[in-house]
C-alpha cells in the first residue's frame, strides 16, 4: 500500500548543500518519471499528487529558479540574474545554466526513493545530459508522461493560476480555489500570480515549447518510454489515468 507523504521540496529549493527535513523512504522499486507537456497543462499539479502517491522526490526547475530569484541581489550569480530575465520574458533559460543547477542537486536525482521531474528536461541537450548522468549511475527511467490539452484550455488554466509563496502549492481561482481566498490550504502562505502568467509571456512560453520542448516527445517515443495522457478532467481523474497508464507502460511497476 502507498503511504501518502507530505511534499517537501524545501531542500531542493534552498540549494545544493541543504538536506530535506524528512527524507523520502527508500523504495525497493522506485519510480523515476519525467512529466512533459506545454506550460500550464497541469504538470506541477500532477507532480504534487504523484509525489503523495508514489513517495518520490518532486523536482521542478521552474520552482528552483523562482526561489533563486528571491535571494538578495548580492547572493545571485550573474548566470542566475540572466536566468531571471529569460524567465520574465517567457523564454527558456540556457541549457548550460539549467544543467549547472541540476548537476549541483544531482543527489536528489540519484536518491533511492526515485524522482518526478517537472519542467526538466526541456530541450534535447538537457535530455542528453540527464541520460548520461543516469547511465553513469546505472539508473533507468520508468516512464515519460506527456500531458496533452488544447491551447484554449491551457491559456485559461495559466491566467487563473495562483501559487503559494511558501510551499509552492498550486491553485486555480475557478477550478481549484483555496478554502480561504488568497491563502494556501496546505501551509497558510500567501497566494500570488506568477509574473510569466501575463498574456505576452504566455505567448512566448508556448512558442518556446513548440520549438524546443515538443521535439522531446519524439526523442522519448523512440526510446519506448512515452506515455501520452489526456489532461482534461479533474486533477484526481488525470492522476487515476496516469497511475493506470504508467503501471501498464513498458516499465510499469507496482
Ligand atoms: P515552469 O515553472 O516549469 O513552468 P511551465 O513548464 O511553463 O509550467 P507551468 O508551471 O506554467 O505549468 P504546469 O504544467 O506545471 O501547470 P500547473 O500544474 O501549474 O518554468 C517557468 C520558466 O522557468 C520557463 O518559462 C523557463 O523560463 C524557466 N525554466 C524552467 N525549467 C527550465 C528548463 N529545464 N530549461 C529552460 N528553462 C527553464 O497548472 C496550471 C493551472 O491549471 C493551475 O492554476 C492549476 O490549479 C490548474 N489546473 C491544473 N490541473 C487542472 C485540471 N485538471 N483542471 C482544471 N485546472 C487545472
């Protein structure tokens, strides 16, 4: 039976030397999943639910960049300052900066509880770097889940999204409202609207997805790892669909 665990991404967000307050339990057959899909399709929402169900670490490169952007100016490297500018415009951060950050935190990826990668890899170059790291450690991916949704619904999801400034839980003003307006159900933190959820940045993000991230679908399809999932319906329905499909997938477990 799966024991739900509380999502703890604090260490991943604080930097390479930080440790999780409660380490996820060691698993005999850990899940190592990548979540693909356009911005706003619901990857973060599903990653949270899957983390509770599967007990793996949830790693979101977007969350790490946003956490780094909140540090004091003097604590930010030039590469991190440049990364913030790319994000504000809705463009992808250069592969070298992304990989530097992921490599610093490779202990999370190598941890025996497994991982759920949300927002990484985003380019073929990033996927190749991850493949090499995992090959060196003799680890393999369980599946690559690709969430699919029409653009009109994606824009509606992004424009109503609210995120907790403390624990990063995700809500939607209409479809997943918090119990108390602007207050996080999980930790009581303040909810805010992301800067890159403005219409102009949304447009740039969708273009960047088509150009750089969509080719990853073919990349993982060729490796026999792709599991396409329709991302319509409630988050719980999509979770059930995901669990069923990954269990039946080429490397399905449980
Ligand atoms: P990142 O934070 O990764 O953003 P993203 O991929 O654009 O994805 P989002 O977080 O916007 O959406 P999501 O799919 O997680 O949807 P969510 O669950 O929140 O990256 C941000 C930026 O960082 C990038 O643009 C780039 O600049 C940079 N970056 C990060 N990683 C990078 C990398 N590897 N390489 C280069 N650059 C990188 O859901 C959206 C909304 O919909 C929410 O309000 C939610 O409540 C609602 N919702 C979810 N599911 C449902 C449902 N079933 N029904 C109704 N509403 C739903």
